[in-house]
């Protein structure tokens, strides 16, 4: 096997593997090096997203939602199922098999696109060489014209909360529990904390979420965040805001968590504690002396808007660089870089990156929140449409939440779209497309939406921005 490539990608997560595939499609010779190891010691491509993030979490969110709906909602539909029982082992087996299918799929895609996949640790050496240490300790050095760093991120650990992987765990461990914890503590009410809290709450845990910030989901439009908080409370997620954790200690079979809030100091007893306080760029043992690649003060690899690092022909993409830590953001960066290397056009529109929280109801948004638009000082109008007025949402027994659009008064530009409700993550794609093509609010108003669909909520919200909603009272 040749050790010389046009492109060597370090990391086969959702930023690295698309870069490698696109490089292959661009007729470049490409190798992709990844060191991921599963808990059973097996190697796999796909990074955090496929092995320990997006995919396994969505598998469990889906299963746990079905379980909860079978218990609490089927009767409303007139379906009598008797006692609904949980088989967690089967649920976890399904999760693991989805992950396996998806990660094996990447190997097949590599083969189809001429990508040489290599399991091992990659380290950038000066002169665009990559030293690869295989799982058996063997070493080889690859020479590359271009190197793409896609080393991803790892969970932030708290010094006062010592991780043991059994009682005090990270998000990956929390996806692989083999029993439902009776009492589950979650530190962090961000996207990952809320998704994991929802999974285990639906399966029967008493869940307490401790969040240091006073504001719930500060990055989300606050109309939507308030609505979400109301739903989560109703579902039994005990979310404590302004709760600063000072320590956690394994005691007997459980964990004692100490935290303080405006009311004073508290001790919380839980059986498992998940730390979900964010992720940090992962660049351990990635860069040898003298490569010229710089990190910023938060540890992210420094890049320009086209993901070029300070070193010639070394690029960096995904969670390891600035911007939202999202799989689809990394994917677009990977594809852009592979196109630029091949001399093609490549660009990422950072203003139009959708975000989704896969709770029930789902939360999704793109563009600016109403608070951000207000702070920017541009005159704006708002249209909202409640799913309570959507025939399809009613038929689905999911008539919760709303769609909201924030648009400019001067030229009608769509500035932000925010959805909380059924399939919000799917619905937001229309708003992303509209904003990508600089659609006006009127463009959305004049676009025909099939009836009865959930997407009508977006149409009606756009109409409501000009007080022209048909299926809701304009205010
Ligand atoms: C529980 C959870 C749920 C999530 N859900 C979503 C979601 O629904 N949607 C979403 O968009 N995002 C989600 N994310 C975030 C998403 O997983 C990340 O944004 C995404 O994985 C980042 O992709 P990446 O390729 O930059 O890095 P990673 O996926 O972290 O991949 C990096 C890869 O590089 C390898 N690597 C690192 N250093 C080296 C080295 N020196 N040599 C060889 N290999 C190396 C790592 O082993 C890893 O395989 C979730 C994350 C978590 C933890």
C-alpha cells in the first residue's frame, strides 16, 4: 500500500469522513486515519456522532418515546395494549445494532469512493507528514499534499465531580446503562443533558437536572424556551436553574451531589450522575513540534472562514474548530475543504446552520432569536402559529408548541425561524432552505403547503407575521 496521498484526514467523525469521501469523489488519493475504540475494544469509524452521540441518542429517544406513548397515549387513540413492559436489554441491543450498521456503512462508503481507511492514531509532523500508530503499536508515516485535521471533541469533566464511568458518568456511558437508574442526576440543562434526561425519565427514572445558569436554554428564542420548560416540567423533569454543583461523591450504592442555589446549600442523593456540561476540542497528541498549526486560547485549532490553519495545506474542520459543535456543521466544512483542495468552489454559510433538540416536543431553530434581532436594533415583525390549530398535529395527538418566524420590517427578510412541536427538526429544513435562498416572508406566504401537514404551521406563521393567518386569530 502506498504511503503517499493527495489528502490525509485525521479523524473519521462526521467532519472527517465526508472530507475523505468528497476528496475521493474529486479523484484525489486519500487516506482517513481514526483511533476510535468502543467499550468492547473494537475499532469503528464514525466518531462521536455515530458511536456515542447523535445516532445512539436518537435510537434511545425514539424507543423511549414509543414506550411512553404506548403507556400514556395509546388509550386516547382507542388502542388497548394492557400492561406495557420495558425490555431494556432489547432496547439497548437495537441501539447497538443501529450504530454497528451505520459505522459499517462508512467502511462501505470509503471502499466505494476509493478512500483508504486506517485504524490508528494520527499525529501531524512538520512537512505535512502524518505518523500513524496502529492498534498493535506498529508505526508508519504517510506523506500528504494536504492534511485535514478532524479530531473532534471530548466531554468536559468537572474536577469536583470525579468521573468513575459507573456511578458518575459522561454522555457516552449514559447511553449504555443496562438498568434504569431509580434516581438520575444530570449536571447541565443543555441539549445533551435534556435529551439524556428525557430518555431515562420516560423509562422510569426520577430525573433531577442541575443547571448553573439562571436562564433556561439561553441560546434558544425565549418564547420557545419558556414553552419547552413548561412541557419538561409536566413530563416530570425536575430542572433546577441557578444550581451550582460544588462536589459529588460516590457513597455506597449512590452518589451524593452538593450544590447551592439562591435558597442555600443542598445535598441530592442519586443512583447515577451524568455530567453533561459541554464538550472541548480534542487535540491531544495530535500536533508534533514545529507543524505551525496554532490553537486559540480555548484550545480550538485556529482556522479562517475556509478552515485553513496557519500551516500551509493543513486544514481543520468540525468540533475541533470554532463554531457550533454540530455534526452537520462539521460535515459541510469537510466537504468544503475537500472541494477547495481539488480547486473547486467551496463555502459554508455559517449564518444558516440549523439546531435541533430531540426532546418531545422537539425544538429546532435557524437564524436569529427575537432577542438577538431586538438587540441588533433592526425593526422586526413576528408571526406565530400554535400546533393546537394544526389538524395534522391534532390527528397525531401531538398538538403542542408553535412555529415562530422573525422577519425584518424594511425588506421582509426572514431573520430567524423557531419551532417547538412535533417533528420540529424536520420542519426546520424548509426554513433553512428559505434563508439559504434569501427568501422573503412573502415568498413563504405564497408557497403552497400540502394539507393537512405539520409544515402548514410554518406557512401560517409567515402569514401571521403580516396578520394574514387564516387558521388562527391574528393578534
Ligand atoms: C450524546 C450526544 C448527542 C449528540 N447529538 C447530536 C445531534 O443530534 N446532532 C448533531 O448535529 N450533533 C450531535 N452531537 C454532536 C456531534 O456528535 C459532534 O458535533 C460531531 O460528532 C463532531 O464531529 P467531528 O467529526 O468534528 O468529531 P468527532 O465525531 O468527535 O470525531 C472525531 C474522530 O477523530 C478521532 N481522533 C481524534 N484524534 C485523533 C488522532 N490523533 N488520530 C486518529 N483519530 C483521532 C476520534 O477518535 C473520533 O473518531 C451529539 C454529541 C453527543 C455527545
